[in-house]
């Protein structure tokens, strides 16, 4: 079957399945209820496939964190790589004419040599007699009154002569004499040893004036969140983490490379911080006038190793791989969007949207199944004592940024009552992640319903379309303030224009107060699911806090990868990497090669995706397996126990 036919072969699929209520997930995730060890795909609305006649195969995703590589693609289409730890592009502003003139003086580094050279230069300006008189005056070492330390030249000089004298005294004798003009005559005041050298601010300027206020750099991190890495840099430099900017957060469990910016922090300080960084390196420094902001990227390049492949080989998998390349996959929000713990991010997002701040804090701090022991111990202390100080002392900082922020507020305020203020102490990007996760939850369910009811043959009447003309056009966001950016208005599909659009043009809205909804039964998904959570699409405009008034956005529900490549590899040792990181390349390590008779089989994939697309959803279409981190961790643990 041709790859293009694989999408079209997906026909009508009987009556729509009953929608799973988010309330059930929320109840299961409540602090009092029995919770699952991890959120499953079906809980997040991820249920459908578009490649028919394929049962999938077994393999382990992220058996090692070094099996998952992400390199950001910048807005110009360039893949971001870390290629140097120390190189900096144009780190210093160009010199002024005055600075160039000073450099030309060639002031000796030795103080006595500079003293002697000063009078060689003063002699042609003032004459030998006056130059000698000033030199003798400055060679006196005993402390005297200001009047005794002052020498007035006794004659007027023209402007050029005065400029020449100042040039010599300021640069050759900065610690020996202060020179000033009084009534047109120069006065030389011998400086005492305890006096500080004068600062000549004329001609001086900020070193950022030319270079730009922002130091741009490339950050490679390993097995940690982007925000956690930037927080670690901020603590090392003793600065506020808000000075850092980035285009997007990257997967925690993996090796990722992205561009960041730092406001008025010089590259040499970042080099110093990089050497102290755990699980990360910085490099490729440059300077610019603008901050790198969220969303300012062209996509991401992924390199993924699937280990212990079983149930497929190069022959059987070839048509499916070609299908992925030519047909694509469902653009679901992946499981990372909802967190990796038993209490999902979207559940917290519901309480944020309802302004139920006490429940928000309870969900953030309550015990969770499957967490590491030190975090679990801290959560249990909170659960039994509600003592923020005791909990904070036990909580590892790197493992719980949101929890740390909340508890620190409680400790500083001396009360646990103001939950709204405590939540506001969490970094803004992390706070918004909760409500965005809820939008993603609703969107996933809507997409599944769209495919169940109408299949993937093409656009149908009632659909909304935005022509997918560019690789980076995946999510079409609505501005918080409509006047801030051009409105993206989708076209309503009718019987008359349906043939003008492909299935890849069809978009569905993330719920918000400023988006249009499809005009067929999929619209009911938004209203029914949100109603079960005590919310409504129109109600998203009424939150008392502006930053949680969600305008909504549009997202294509089918996408294709770009430059999709794959390679079969054989290996023996699971502890050895099968791909090379950017830092490995800098350090001269070779790219791992396949072993001809290796006992284990791996599939290496490399491809580009637009912003906000999830590589794990491509893997799901290919493998037909659960992509939740908890499930994959169980597979890894089972494999290691067998070995």
C-alpha cells in the first residue's frame, strides 16, 4: 500500500467511544484517593492511530537517558549545536577614538618607568624648565598640607597644551598627581599614598553599548529540566533566574541542546559557572540586543535510540518507516506534557483555573506513588505535620522546584494560609505549564473524537483549516491582547470548499475564550469534558488573574517529520552509548558504530519536528506501545533484572 494511501484507508470506525471523564482522573489523583503509579496514554486522551494493518513491535524508549537527543532548530532553520566551551563572538565593544589614542601612548607597566616617561612627554609641551619643576615637586615624599602639595604653573596654556598635559598626567601619573585648571592656569596637586586614583568618566560607556545587553549561549543539559539547569546557573552566579531566557523547555530525560540568553552577564562569568555545572555545559557565546523568548524557535531535531528491538526487522519495518516518513502521525501532546508522576500537571491546572488555591497547593505538596525516597520522605512530613520548615529541610532542591518555591514562601511569611501568594512564587513558566497541560488534555480528547468519527480521509464540513505551508507552522497561538499580533483566523470547511484542503490543513483549537470551535459534533467534546470539571470555554476569559485567562490557539492534528532517517545497529553492552553528544564531539570521542555480530538490536532514528510536536508520539505510531515514562521505566527495569 502506498504511503499516501495509508492515511486515506482509515475509514469510518463505527459509533464513537464514550469519552473518558477528566473528573475520574482528577478524583484518582486527589491526595486522599488511591493513585496509579503513572498516567497512561488513555488517561490523557491518546487513543487513536492512523497507520492501518500494523501491530507494532517491542523496544525500550530511553533505556538510558543518552538514548534520546534533542537539538533545537533556530528560527532561521539552523540546527543548534554546542561546538566550543570557550569561544565568544564579539564579546567586547569596539574602542572609542579616545581609547585608541590612549593605547597608542604605550604606557609602561612599571610605575617608575611610567613616571620618567611622563616628563619626557611633558617637556615638549611645557618646556624643560617647567617639566623639571613639576618633577621635583612630585618627588617629595613627606606629607604636607594641601597648599604645600600644590604647584601652580604661573602661566596660561592654550587648549591643545592643556589637553596634552591631561593626557600625560591621567595615563602616566594617575596615582602621583591631580591636575586641574584654575583661572586659566594649571595646578598640580601631589597625591598622598592613601588617595585613590581619579576616575575619568569622560568618554566612558557601558561595555554592553555595542555588544548588546544579552549574552547568548548554547546550553547542553543531561537528565534534568531546562529550568532546573538555569536555576543552578543562577545560584552559582548569585543572580536572579529571571535574567535568563530560552525559546522552549526540553525533555528532562535526555541530552538536549538549546540557545539561551542572559541579561548583562558577561560570557567569562558563564564560562566559570559552566565549569561548576552538574549535568550540563555552556558554550558558543555571542552578544545580542534581544532576549531569547519562549516560542522563538523553528523546531527540534531528534536522535533517538530504540534498544532491544523485538518483533520487527529491517524487511518487515521498511514499509512502516516509509509510511511514517510520508504520512506522518497524530500530533498529540505527549505524555511529558502531563508530567511523569501519579498526580498529573493538568489536574493541578483545573484547580488553578478554578482559583482553588488551597487544593492547588495540596496537589503540589501531597505524597505521590513511585517517587524517589528522599522526596517521598519530605512529602510525608508535610502530609502529617504541615510544617513547611521541616519539609523544606528534607526536600532536595533539584528534584522539586515548585515545591521549594511554595515552602520557602510559607517559611518566610510564617503562615501557610495565603496559598495564592505561595503559588505565585513558582516561576511563571512553570505556573503556566499547569493550565497549558489542561488545554492539552482537552485537545487530545477532541482529536481522538475527530478521528473516530470522521477518520483521516480529508477535511470534512464543519472542520477548521489553516493551510500548513511552513514546517514551523504547527501551533497558531492567539495573543493575550489581540492588538499585539496579527490574528490567525481559520477557515470553516463547507461542502463547497472541502476539496480545496488536505487533512494536513485541519486544525483543532486549544480551549480558550478567543478561538473558534469546529461546527460538528467534535465541539461537544470541549463543552462536555470541561463541564465535568466545573469549567467552560467561555469561562476561561473570567479568571481573576490575567495570566490565567486563556485565549486559546490552533494546532494541526496531523503532521509529517522532516528529514526522517533511520539506521539499524547491533550492540552487546547496554551501558555503552549508541550515539554521540555535542560535548562528546568537542572532546574528540568517536561516533559509536554498529557491531556486526552484536547480540542486541537497536533502531536509530533521526528527524526534525516543528515546535510543540512530540517525538514520542511518532514513536507511538511506529511501535504501537505505551509511551508513558512509568511504563518505559518498568520495561528497562525488567530488562536489567533479566540480564
